């Protein structure tokens, strides 16, 4: 018994040491939780596997200096990023489909105490396929998932991406397709430029991506714009600092149900169930009514008057015409 207890303690210590090793970095660690931008529908698959979530990184002086040296967050860099992205957007789009860029204001230059948020950056506790983690939100990977990285990472099969224990995935949620440019910048800042500070130098990111809500046709256009933009960015001497180009990135169509949508769906389901119950009730009434009619009409049946009265009342109750008149 003592040996077994010592073994359990030793195993727990080893696991705790492994978790501590894989949870380096200064990014805030939190239990998985739903948010406005990352609801339960998205996190359901991750909940089942188990994961640690990195919520945000508060910039210290060293992180700010690193961003300045990399020149990947300056106002000029953001302006160039926006210009390159917009050059890939068809000029004939209506105003409702225009793509927003990331902020070009000096106020958004990196500074001490600035908090950089991540929608869903998680470290898995167990091995899992990426397609399984996101199966609750992606209905048809063949049409809903587009690999957008140039080079070998762009030919990775989404269904074959296996995320190993202690590896990360990082996905941003674009509530509308016009936000994909902003989400690219956010992914770059935390998962590439400040990766060591956010999740640790030894941490490995297996896949990144953007989950896009909204209309399907807007998603398809947005994914093509992102793919075209990244191809040019990789060859640009400044924009090439955006990403580790070996990590696959997927733009995914993930229409998120709002609370109102969920209520409407539940109401429709309840109506369907009520209609089914009513249909079965009418069928049962029909068979019982016919049986009673034959029973009461049989001249060989001898019953007390009180019993006959009860049966006749039951027959009337089962008569749909009588029921409708009473209502």
C-alpha cells in the first residue's frame, strides 16, 4: 500500500512538472470559459478533450521593445498591412461587404500595460484531431474550411491535423467576414511575434485560424482575399514578419447561433414534438372510441346503468367533435 501511494504521488509530481513546463510564458492562464466572441458552440469539442486556455498578455517593457524591434506593430506597419490587404479586395464590392483594416491610430501602438486579448488559444491535455475539436461548429469541412497559408503549410489536410498533448491551437472569431484583416493582425501579434512571451519559448502551435460568422458568400470571398494577401505578405520584406509560415492557418465558416436563434430553434422543436403527440393522441382516441362503440352496441353486454353512463361519457370525451365544441 505504501509503495502504491508513493507511486501515485510520484506520477502526480511528474504530470505537474510536465504541465508546468508546457505552461511557460506570461499569458494569463484560465479555465475554459465561454465569452461573447467564443461561445459554448465553439468550445464544446475542446471541453471534452480538456485544455488550458490563454486569455491575454499584458505587455511589459521587454515585450514592448520586442514589438518595436520587430517593427510588426508600428503604425507604419499596420498601414502597410491594411494597404496590402485592401489591394486584394475586389473593387466592385458593395459598401455592405467592405473589409475593415486593423486600427492605424497611434493610440494602438504597443505600450506598457497594454492588454492583448486572444479569443481561443488553448493547450490540449490530450491528443486530438483538429477536426474533432471543431466538429460542433464546422458542419462540412470540405466546403467550410479553406487552408490559406502559402507554401507547404497551405497544402495540409485539415482532417489530418493531429494536435498532440501540450500543443496549442489558436483561433480568432470574426463575428462578420469584414473583420478578418483585424483578426490576422491579432493572431500575428500574440502567436508569432510575442509567442515566447505569451505561451513560452518551447511551446508548439499546431494550427491557427479564423472562425468566420455571417453569410457564406462573404466567407468564401474573405477566405480568398486572405489567401491572396498572405501569399504577397510572405514575399514582402516587412510583412514577412507576420507569421511562422510553417504553421497551417485555416479560415473556417462557423455560423454561430445567437441566443435568439437558439430560442427559435427550441420553439420549433417543441412545436414539432407537440404536433407528434397530438397526432398519436388522436390515433389512440380513434381506436378506443371504436372499441367502446362496438362494446356498448353489443346486445349481450349487461352493465349497471352507472357503468354505462361512465363509458358513454368517455366515448363523448374521445369524440373529436365534442372536444372541439368544448374548447
